[in-house]
């Protein structure tokens, strides 16, 4: 396959980082197409740990080009830090390998401030990452946003910033009764960003189309997960972008036909950070055990993730929404010590059974998950390298997931290391 899209099929944190690292070895170009610094991926280089929020981890490969696409909302403060860290470790010596679309919207200090104020003052918190994502996408839609191409032009930037600050400061001062932001402070802070961005700004649409004409291999890297999608997720407990594969086209500037294979990244249980419904959540000791074994703490905010059983109702919907061709089943080893393992096959609301998630949020909260229970395997599977190395019960669990969601497993991950990965289908092959 020439081009592969990778998306999360649950509430994010499915382990996309590990699989993207693997797949980036086969790709010439990696493109982020939505989200921003709300995503996070920890990379260990020798004794150093780097958390990348914006730059695709493929930047660590020698020849891969990485693109921050137009669908991303980009925080220059985060980007500068990541670039410096990478350069300090000897990576990214060639600026041309990191490209940012001129159309990418910039996260401004007032976006982060408004995100924090809204969360701290509102009775119904979303539990955002506080990275200014929602307010930045709001401005994009209301046509007030500042794009990279605007920021690098000093005059345009000043004009747009002035117009924005008038409104934002009115809101900050009058509604939130907080300190306004000063234009001169922002202009000063952003001067080095302007210079940095000039080195990376590219017509990435044109670059990608030329690359496709030359049959280069492209990996489209999704962030978050299907049920955080602004349209198809558990609204309003969602992020502010479309996270499903359909957004690859709009967020990267390629036609839908450019993507040949969609890989869905799927934990073999379920986790969620932030507020919102979670039918299969285990608030008791079983959930705590999953959190402990699976090290379920957010890479961006460090918050503990809520944990629960595998929810086939959600993943079935995600498979349809993104046209998933194969699943990468993640963190299967986290279930090693459970006596029995449950899979939610349906929801019950009142007396009725449902195969699909409900539309109304209040119904989501009323869902009673209907479980099938399977025997656990009670042994470590981290050394399995082929499907045949897995215990019979593990295989049965995998087969049942495949049956319930209607798509085959392409990859099975049995541990955090690169070696603990069983490749059944390489999407790039
Ligand atoms: P925002 O994207 O910061 O506005 O947060 C909105 C919701 O999406 C919150 O529930 C966050 O916890 C969740 N969220 C955002 N990014 C991620 C992610 O990368 N992984 C998991 N959850 C996320």
C-alpha cells in the first residue's frame, strides 16, 4: 500500500505512538492532520525522555519528512521546545525535514487562558488538557484565527492580533473578571516564533501532491480517538476536531482516495481521561489494577486514566466511521493476570438492547453494558512473537473481538517494547 492512515478507535491513548514508530520505518512522509499539543507521545532516547506533542516521532528516523498539517492547531511555544530538545539530542539537523502548513492555525496565549478560565469557572467541566485547543478551533471556524502564514508577516500578525485582543480581553476582563493580555507582550514573545516558523512553513498540500505523483509512501497520523470526535464522539465531552479518518483529507489537503489503508488502534480494554460517559468503566479495584499494570496516566497532563472492559459497541461504530481495514490490538499483556475477562457486546437502556451507541448523552449515561465473560490466560504473553505463541484463551479473546467488531487484527501488541509486537499484516506491504 502506498498511503496509510492511523486513527484511534476509542477515547484516545490507545497506543498509537508505538505503532506509528513502527510504521514510520516504512514511510517517506508522516503527516499530522488534526488536534494539537493535547496529544502526547513519550519517546526514550538513551537515558533521555522526550515527550512529543506536535512533531511526529518519525522525525527521529534519518530520512523521513514530517508535516504538521493545516488541520492541526499549533502552539509555537510547544513546537520551539520540541525542536530545541530534538536538536540538543542531535536530531533534526536539517530544518527542511519538518514542515508546517501555512494554513495551520496558531494557538495564542489567549486561547490557553480562555481554555483554563472556562474550565475553572464552569459548572460542567469537560476536563480538557488546558492546551487552548477548543478556543483555537473556535476562532478557526469563526474566521478570526491567526494562521502560520499570517504570523510570519509582521504587519498582518499585528493587525489580526489587535482585532482578536479587543474581543478576547473584553471577555477576559468583563466576563471572567481576570487580567487582560497586553499586545506588546505577545508581540515580543512571538518575534522568535515568527523567525522559527519561517524556516518550516511550506505549502504542504503542494508538497504532498508532488510526493504522491512520485509514489512516495505517506503515513497520516491521527491524534485522540473516535469518541473524542467533535461530531461522532460523546458530545460535549469531546475534543474540538474531527478525529476520524474522514478528516485526513481536509486536515492534510489530499483527496479521500489518497489513503489506501486505515489502521485502527485499539486497546484490548478501554480507557478515558477527562469527563463524560464511559459505560464499561470499572471504578473499583479491577479498574485500579488495569491502571496500575497498564500505567494508565496521561502523557500530556499526567492525569490518571479511567479504565474499563473492552466495549465492542464503540469499536464496531468506529470501524464503520473510519472504514477501518485492520485493527492494531494494543496492551493485551495488561490482561495477563485477570481470572476472567469481559467484553461488552451490547448496551441495554431500559428494557431494550442496542448494538449501536445512543445519540443522546443522557442515554449514554443510562447504558447498562451487556457482557460476555471469557476465561483469562493467567500467564505472561510479552515474549510471544507469533500468533501461535499465544495461549488458546488469548487467541479466543482476539477472535471474539474480531467477530464482534467485524474487522481482522493486523497487529497485536503484547508489551511496550518494539519486539513485543506480532505483525499479521503490515499496512504498507
Ligand atoms: P481538549 O482536546 O484539550 O479540548 O480536551 C477535550 C477532551 O479530550 C478531554 O476529555 C481530554 O481529556 C480529551 N483529550 C484530548 N486529547 C487527548 C489525548 O491525546 N488522549 C486522550 N484524551 C484526550
